[in-house]
């Protein structure tokens, strides 16, 4: 009788020990799997954030370069237009002055010729 009780006790103890070991192993495996999943998700999130940051930085740099280029081109075009208008105005003023001077010279020469003719006729 004592041997039977001892055998059942030993069997029960062995079963409990086996189940305890199995549960402990399962818990350890689940913890490891959970930690690995969290670590992978964190790494993926970090990589995604880094990629988006790099993309946004590149887009901002491109837009800044394009804006600077547009402003530079507009400034150059405006400067060229002002220079052309100034040159055209100076040329117009010079031509008008030359035409006025020529007209005055011709009128003076005509008046002088008429006066000379009149003086010759009177004499």
C-alpha cells in the first residue's frame, strides 16, 4: 500500500514538474517571440520614418533650388529689359537731338542765304 502511494506521488510529482517545465518553456518562447516582434516593428518604423524624412528633405531642397533659380532668372530678365529700355531711350534722345541740331543748322543756313541774297539784290 505504501509503495502504491509512493508511486502515485512520484508520478504526480513528475507530471506536475513536466507541466511546469512545459508552461515555463511556452511562456519563455512567447516572451521571446513578442520581444522579437516588437523589435522588428520598431526597426521597421524607424526605417520608414528615416526614409520619409530623407524624402521630405530632398523635396524641400529641390523646391528651394527651383525657387532660387526662378528668382534669379526673373531678376536677370528684368535687368536686361531695363538695360534695353535705357539704351533705346538714350538712342531716341540722341537721334532727336541730332535731328533738331540738323534742322537748326539748315534753317540758319537758309536764313543766312536769304539775307545774303537780299543784300546782294539791294546792292
